[in-house]
């Protein structure tokens, strides 16, 4: 199940040569992650260095009392994605990329076991901040969840 969040198209972000070599084939978003990191820092989040994951990029905003982070990556309309794409397939056209960002939290099992930690307010605020950031950028157009 894919986390909720924001789906959008944008002419702002380019696919950089070889960026999917860092994670998985045809998974992009390095420029998006850098841009979002700067916007989140402007809003007071102490975002760590961008973390490459197999599904995209993670922006760790906090680790205590729980991990609060933003995930961002791409989906590609009408094209073969991921491991199903031939090795020599060109990068998708910018117009066919749907970007996805979402806020989430994780509580280490020990902390969950010792006490109840409510992550909902922090995730709701981060989700709201993400929405405000995305809506404020003229080169971003939110789209319905695919």
C-alpha cells in the first residue's frame, strides 16, 4: 500500500544522468529531494543529508522521540518502469513523470513497547507544510492520486 501524500507534475525537476544507479532503475527525484530539503529547512526542520532508499529518497526531519520523515520519488505514466524496463531504455519524458511526496513517522519498537507515542500531530503538520510548499511553487501542478 502506497502512503498518502501529494502527487504532482512539474517542469522544475530534471532527471540527472545516472541518478537511478544510486537506488533502483528508473527511480528518480534527486533534484526534487534537494529542493524539498531546502524548503523544509526554511520552515525550521533540521533535515539530515538526503538518504537514498530503493524506492526513492528520504528526508529525515527528526529522529527523537520518533523518526519523522518525507519520502519522495517518481511514478511514470504510460512507460515501463523499474526492473521491467530494458537496460538501454531512455529516461522517461519529463511530461510523463508524476512525482510523489509523503510525510510519515516511525517509532522504534522499544519505544512503542515502553510507552505510547502519538505521531499523528507531527505527521499532520509535516503533511500540511509539504502541501503549502508544493502549492506555493508555480512550476508544480498537483494531480489526483493515480
